[in-house]
């Protein structure tokens, strides 16, 4: 008896668990449906990838999905022995994929295929096993041609033999004698009445034309003097106004010019747009840096775009007359005894040149010069100072003595002379900046920042010219998100992907985070392939993207110089963005 019990226990232990827990038809149906759906989706994903990367050289052999036992969700309703098929939860245990690859494909591509498949199928199963099998695929061959068999010559058809006509006797009776035909008249005699009428009409037409020509000559002779007297008046009425005198008046006083244009843009932007077309866009050069006038300048630009075609003389004369009237009104209100005319050269002074001038002045002189600056330039300078420098400047201006009139005039003369020298240096720096930009484009990010920092200390005017033309790579971290997304949208995906593959991790994460959803999805798909990028491709992609970014910043009115300066003010970067590219090469 004990032996029988022991044998039964051993049988129970060796019986498989699947035999003890038999699956019902409903559970098997749920497992089969889940398995079919997973395998179909995996097969579709793999075939789509192969058709895009290696059509005809990568083939899917087999897809197998192993499923866990179904787990019922919820309790069994009263009156039923089991739950419905839709109440079972079936999970995938693992997914096995067997693919056939051409052995002539690149080695790095063959090694990356399993990782790409596992990455794309990771959403279907927690564990994906890819078994690649390589095979030397045959080259495509044409079907064998049948042997050439010459066509036998065709026999020419023999001519048909016609029977010879038999001679028959002429049975036609002899013709009877005919009567003589009446004489016929010539055909031109029928048109004789019409010919006479046509000649008469020609003669009358010639006489009428001769009379009309003589009448026109007599009318021209009688009206010649009256026409000669009226032509100068009409010419004077249609002539364009003289804008040279108005341009010279604008150049004589930049302070009055800016005051007139600032008020006029707020009242009538369309008239200012016509004035800019008559004179030149340079009359707005001093006002472009004023952030408060940015919407008005954009409105003027829109009106200039709408004013396509030639300018009418009447409209031009109206705008010129109104401009002279506004200039006269401002000069009436201008205080001639004040020293504003002596300081009008500050209207076109750049920020680096202003810093270099103020660094040579004392606290009292510096406060006086800052008080004479235009509103926009004064706000930008004070914003660029640190809190300690602003505090010292305000305390020194409040405690120091006021300048006399003669001291203010001498200070204005000295500052004007320094500004003229710096403007000459700035024109020379433009040529040097072109050479510096060409060399910077071939450097890594860390080297670029080091060179620009040293250049800002030794040659600030050249550094300012460089900052105004380009954006360095790390400027992406400082620009507004809308401008950054617009620049990424305008850059081709392939170029942007080459830039992101070799740039620094923080810049790559920032760009992907602020990109549009469609652009981010396309970039993630490209970056997931793991394709290496060379140094030349990376530098070309970086140059294209930073150029587009600089254009977007200038379009929206941002100061590219300040953006680059804020980036250089941060701590130095130690990583090199093209190290991975050099290792790959």
C-alpha cells in the first residue's frame, strides 16, 4: 500500500504543470488572437524598415511570439462557468525574429541591424531575440536569349497573266454633220461696269485724304504757339520734387531728424515709408536699436512692401512738403542755447565704442555723457552694467560737482574726436572680421569661445564685428524658444541631424526639447539609426544652422551681439563637440 502511495506522489511531481492546468477554448482563442496581432505588427514593422534601408538585400524569414498564460480580469458573472474572451489579459513573454541578410552589405550595417530591430520591436515584447543569418545573395541576371534563326527569304509573287483583248469590229455609226456654234463674248466684258465704279471710288478716296491732310497742317500751325506755352506748365506739374535739399537738411542735425521721424512714425507710418523710398533706409539707422519703436518700424516696412511700383509725383510732393513743415516745427521748439547740437553725434554710436569712451572719463563726466545719450542707447548701456557699477555711477553722479558750460563743450569736443577715431577703427575692423569668421568656422566650440574671449579683450571692435555677423554654437542655449523652433523648421532635417549627431549633449537635448513635434519626431528617427558623421559634414551643418539662426534673430529685432556676449560670459566649456567625429574618422 505504501509503495502505491509513493508511486502516485512521484507521478504527480513529474506531470507537467500545463497538463494539470488545461486551457479552455476561450483562453486559447485570446492567446491566438494576441499572438497573431503581435506577429503581424512585428512583420509589418520589419518589412517597412527593410524596404527603406536595404530593399532586396534583407529578407524576413520568421517571426514567433511566445505568450504568457491568460489572466482573467474581473469576477465570473452568476450563471456562467467562465469569463468572456474580452475579459482575459494576455501578455507577450518574448519575440523571436529570424532575418536573412546579404553578406555583401557593410559590416557596421550588419552589426547595427539587430539593435535597430530590437529598438523598434521593444514596444511589442519585453524581450526581443533577433537571429541574423548572412548569405551571399546572387546578382540579378537576365533570362537567356534564344538562338538566332535567320528567316528564310520570301518568294516574290508571280505576275498574273491577263488574257489578250480580242479585236472586235467597230460598230459605231458615222457622226451626223453638226450646225456651226454661235460666237462667244469675252468674260471681262461682264465686269466692265464694276471696274468703272471701283476706279471712281479710288479717285474720290485720294481727294478726301488730300483735303484732310491739308486741314491737319493748318490746325497744327494755328495751335503751335499755344501748345509751346502750355508744355512747361504740365512738365512742372509732373516733375518730382527736389529731395537733395531735404537729404542735406536731415544730415545737418541727426537729433532733429530722429525727433521728427520718431513722432512721424507713431502718427503716419505710410508717409514715413514713402519718405524712406525717396531718401534712403539710412535715415532710420539711429532708431532701429530703440525697442519701443520696433512695432512702428515694422509697420513702416509693411507699408514699403505694399508701395510697389513707381512713386507718383503728387504723392512725393505731398510727403516732402509735410517733412519740411515738421522739420520747421521742431526747429521752432528747439532751444538754441542748449548743448544738444554738440552731442548729436551720440545718435549713431555703437555700444562697444561707447564703453571704450566712457572708460576714459571720470564719474562726473561719465554721468553727464550718459544723460546726453538717446533713450534706447542709455537703457542698453545701463542694462549691461553690473549692480555694483550702476550703484557707484549713481552715487558719483549725485555727489560730484556739475560741469560748467565751457567744460561741457570741451567734453563734447573731446568725445566727438574719440568717436571719430573709433568709427575709423570700426571700418577697418569690418575687413578683419571677415578673415576671423572664415577661421572660426573650422574650429571646435571650445576653441571658438577661447579665441573670441581673447579677441574681446584685445580687439573689442573686431569682436563686435564678428558677433554682428555670426552666431556661435552655444548661442542656441540663450535665444528665445520661438526663434529657435523657427530656425530648426527652416533647416533641412538631414543637415540638422548631422549637426545634432556631433554637438554637445546639453545643446542636443535643448534643441530636441524646444523643436516642433513633427521636427522632433523626424530627428529622433534619424538619430536612432546611429549613422556616424564626419568632421566636414558636421562643420557644414553647424554653419548652415547658425547662419539661419542669426537671420531669424535679426528678423525679430534681437541683438545678435548681446546674445553672443552673454554666451561668452558663462564659464568655459571643456568638452570638444567634434571629438567623436575625429575618432570615427
